[in-house]
C-alpha cells in the first residue's frame, strides 16, 4: 500500500510539472504574438528573447523533476526493503490454548475429585482451597479484570482461576512471570499485570480487616496473653526487616545501601503477637536507615497520639500503668512504650528477666521467618522498579499471612481453666478517648508524646517487670534448678 501511494504521488508530481511546462509554453506564444503585433504597428525593432527564457526555465524544471524522482524512488526502495525484512522477521503470535489450560487447572486442584489432595494444594498455594476460592470470588466482585470475558473474535479470555493462580505462584515461590506460561498458558506481561492487580485488590477488599490496628476485643486478648507469659500490658514485639532491591536505580543506591547489608534494600517495620498475627506494617524506608530512623518516620504511634487507641490499665508489682508497650531489642530508645532486655545481667532475677524478654521478643522474628517462607518473593531480590508496587506486594503478603493465620488457628480459649490459686487479670481496656471523626486537641497530642518518650517510666517499668517475673516464675525455676 505504501509503495502504491508513493508511485501515485510520483505520477501526480510528474503530471503537475508537465502541466506547468505546457501553461508556460502557451503563455510564451501569447506574449510572442503580442510583441510581434506591436512591432508591426510602429515599425520599431523589439528584441524578443522569450523563447530562450522559456528553454532555460524548462531545463530548471527538468532538473527539479529529476531530483524529485530520485528522492521518491529511494524512499520507495527503502520502504520495500523494510517490508521485505518484516516479511522475513514478522512478529510471532503464540496461540496459547488457554481454555485447555483452565480445564487442566480445574482437574488438578478445583474439581470435586482433584488430582492433587488438599495437602499438596496447601503447599503450592500456601493456603487452604476454600480460602483461595474465597479470595477469587471477592476479587471478581471487586473488578471485572478478575472475571472471564470474551474478546473481539468471540473467544473466552483467561479465567479468574488462572489469573489468581499466576499471581499467588509469583508471590509464593518468587518465580519469574515467564515460568508460568508452560502450565497456565499465560504470557509474561499478562502474568505480571495479574500479580499487580491481585495485590491491589487484596488491599482494597481485605486490608481494612487484615491490616487493622487492635480493636478493644483484640487489645483485651493481647493483654491477657501477655500477662499469661509474664508481661502484663504487652501488645507484641517490634522489629525491622530488610528486602533486597535488585532493580534499585543506580543514582539511588547510596541512600538505599547500608554497610552491614552491602546491597540496596527497603525496610519493613512490623509488630507481631505470639500467634504470629502482624498488627502493624510500615514499608518503604531506605535501607541506609536504622531502626530508630525508621521509627521516626513510622505510623506505629499515630492512633495513640491522636487518642484513638483503646485505653489500657494494668498492674505490675503493685504499681499501676496506663500505657501499653512492645518488646524491643537494644537499639530502640528507652521510652515508656518499649521494654528491652538487660545486656549484662548480674543477679538471678535479671538473668531470668533477660531470658524471658528475649524469648518473648522472638515472636516478631518468627513472624518474619514465616512470612518469608510462605512468600518467597520477599526472600529473593525484588525485581520490580516501582516502589509503590513493591509496597503493594509487601502489604498483600502480610494480608495473606494474617488470613492464613486466622484460617488455620485452632479454636482455643485464652484464659486458663478456673483455678483459685491463680489471681484474676489486672488488665482493663476502655474506649478510646477520641473517635476518628473528632479532632484531637494539639495540647493532648503533645502530652501523649511526652508520656510515650518518658525515660523514667521506662526504667521504672523494667524494674517492676524484673520483680514480677521473678515472683511469677522464679520460685519454680529455682526449685527445678534452671
């Protein structure tokens, strides 16, 4: 088509130049006859060189026509060569049998009598089959992307099971998007698109429930569990985890690399309880920061500062406290909301306290380990460029982690059986001082910030916990020789 159009253009150009020459010749003859008539009237001699001028102009026009012809011909040859190369190396369309792949996927995992049992499904999908189907159904209601549609040639597209399976396999195994093509018949670009929509949909649909801060019921349960383990007023453990960012831009590597990590990383700050539920997640800080720098950027105490968190009261060694706390390692500051170990314990009381604190603080380490084992994409270098997409991936993995914890948690009663020798719980939980719709007075925020950073309260709480743990566990440990 392009060659034909250019040939027509060349023909029209040639006709235009020929028409111009003809018009010029007619004008010349008219002027020549007019001049000759003037000469015959008055008898004077008028030199007429119009024919010579016409011949000169004709040569110029012929030269221009020749040059235009050469340019157009070279353009035609170039387009012909390009078309020839395209015919020899065309873009290949892979006709993937996605309908057969969907049926194979159903036969393997989702039919009434699937080929692979639930145990293998749990290992490959990281969750139970009912939970996975619940996620697929919810995402189908969230967006039409996770529904099966028909294309322009009336052929069915990829099914929701194929898209969600492609997404969960990338999160669970950390595999490349292209590795899924052989089984699911889904292209690399489409698999990556499915994963990005999957993590976005998880946040929109399930984020409010599975990324929530502790409610009053959650706070009561956490306080009872902490008191049972010897730490009244404990909400959980806090720590940070690094994720290697392989595709970090070269210009940014300095601010995302720390000396002990050697590679660019992004930091995840999290709070986890004994059942491995992650109650807080703050992701995206540059890897050159330490835990204190991340804490200064974090949102972990936002609700406490605004007065929107449940208010707590508990007793430790006969003293009342009104601020809950997290177990932390040695790098965290000596604030009233952190309880740290004793680096060099001297007495038996301090040694017992250090062992109990360090043992209970491993909850967050266990949570990080389970999270990375379930979703190996967090264990392998991140191969995405966009920090926003990486944040969606991390939060989606945490949401799935909490969903799995809830789904697999056995129904149990936190409270111990009735025993008259066991004192009742000293912890109480009250409604938040302000609701999210209310504006918190600024002086109230400053007052709460001062109480959170109170170093004297930190030291006093640690001393009371040393005595409390010795009174609760020290006698039995001493009698058994531990």
